[in-house]
C-alpha cells in the first residue's frame, strides 16, 4: 500500500465525515501550548525515563507468574489451564477496573493516580510470594491487577496532554518499550531465581524490582501542566464512554488491540510448558532467559513512529500483523532455533502493532482521552486474559499447534478489521471528492 493511502489523516476520515481530530489537535495545540514536551525541551527526558520505569514495573508485576507456570503447576498439582489463571486473573481485573480508575484520574490527576496505583501494586506484590494456596495466589494477583489499572490509561492520557502531538507516537512508544523491558526482565529474573531458590523467591525478587522502579517514577515524573480536573459525574462518564464506543475508528482500534494481545497472551503463557517438555527439555532458568526476545519488542515499539511516518498507520499495522503471522508459523518447527526466531517475529510484530494502535487512540480522542485510553486498555487486557486461558486450553487439546491455530485466528481478525478500515477510508474519499468539485 502506498504511503499516500495510509496516512494518519486518511485513517481518521474513516471514522466520520467530520474534520480529522488529529489535524485539529496539531493545528490548535502547537501554537497555543508552546510549553508542551518534545525531544530537546526541558523535562522531556525526565518524563520519558519516569514512564519507562513505570512501564517496567507494570509488566514485571502483571506477568510475574507467567514464566513460572510449570513450577506453579508442580507446586500445587494444577493443570496448565488452572495455573494460567494466576496470569489471567491479574489481566482480567485490570481490564475491568481500568475505566473507573481512569475516571478517578480525570478528577484527581494523572500523576497522582499513577503514583497511587504503582504504590499499591508494589505492596501487594511483596505479599504474593506468601500465598498459601493456588486460590490465594489467584486472588492476590487479581487485587494486584486491579491496583495496576490506574496506571496504563492515566499514562496515555498524561502523554496526550503533556507532549506535542507530533512527538506523541514516539513518546508512547517509549512507554510501551518500558513494558517490554519489564516483561523481559521480570521473566528472566523469575526464571533464574526460581531455578536456584524456588518460585516464591522469584516473585519476591520481582516485587523488589518493581519497588525500585516506583521510587524512580515518583522522583522523576514532571508535574502536569495541562491537566484540568473534572468532576466525578456518572452521567457525564457514561456519555463520554458512549461517544467513544460510537466512533467506528475507535471501535476498530479497540478490537485490534484485543486481538494482538490474544496472540501474545496465548504464546507467552504456553511457551514455558512447551520448552520444558520434549524435544527441548530446557531447565527453568533457560526458559526464563528465552524472554530476552522482549528486547526486540523494545526496538519495534520505539520505532513505531518511524514506521508510521514511512508506511502510514494502516501500512504499519499490515507489516506488524504479517510479521506476527510469520512468527507463529515458524514456531511450529521442532528446532529450538526456529522457535526462537518465531518468538522474535511474534514479539516484534505485537509491540509494533500495539504502539501504533494505542497511539492512534490517544490522537483520535480529542475529549475524554483517559476514557478512550481506558477502553483500549480494557480491550487489550481482556485479550490478554482470553489469550492466556484459551491458549492453555488449546495447548492441552492440541499441543503447540493448537495454540498457534488460536493465534492465527486472531491475526486473521486484525487483517479483516484493517482491510475494512482501508476500504471505508477509500469510499469516504470518493464520496468527498464530488462534493469538493461541486463547491468549487
């Protein structure tokens, strides 16, 4: 697809015949708010480092049990599907709580909500290693996920308000990059600590890592300059949410985020079970080190802005989904090198697609950004929850091929939605051209 047919303004036109909110944001924000953050301005690097640390803590805590699932299964005599709930409970609770938490951030502030959310999640994370049973472990993980719900949507809204629109994709890409580093470091840390001292010690180590990140975030995050407090009005909240759900573009972006995360959740929930079994028989520490491929996600998410500039938003999504599908197919091989390369491609495609979709939400919603981001995060983490549980069920029923089949179905869904958006945008342009000709 040529870049001219996939630009950000074209994608927005697909949502409605009204003027592009992205173009409006760029036109009004830059001259009116010269103190917004961008590369080279004071505070930008502090903000980037603070949100990077918050992203590390979020993913390290949220997926802290994922690399440990075989050990958790052995400790409690649980199946893969039962143990997977230690991941799905956290992501599911986050998905359910992110919208009300975002409403609180509209009233009390993005910075305050992010700080409180991270603090509570860290405190619960320090209790998780002492869970006496699988039920207690799942319950504590659900509480931890609910606590973390205040961070992702508030972070996206904070960036949309404090960063110049032209720098927004890159800024969000850095936050997502922090997610990938957190996911990687947490899994590697838990893998090796679990091999030496057990899975409970591994979860304690993740809690300490997250605590250090929380301290960095607290002292580095700049104060908000463009936040205007709102009221906790349920009717207004319902109206804002209804408006976002009525927007065809936002609905497509929410579905894309959920489907991408279904693939990712399924793959990384099950991969540990596959690698400790025949024909690989890898030890827990080595399985944890497999998550070094998350570094690829750090690079691809941070590069999302350049991809969009070159290919347009839909073009970048097509590239991301193609890369993910290729990785799924390659991972079917029974050779470790092929599986690792498949994971690299899946990770690169997922993080690029997620960065593009999430930044598109922040730029499309000119009002109620926290709610728009919260709806995206809800869909995203519901996809993670569904992917983790369904991926484990598919693995139990059909082995790794079953998990891959589930992932390919989700990939097909992303392709279908993106193609629909492309055709809708072209139809809208054809409709508008005769109108412009008549007016001239």
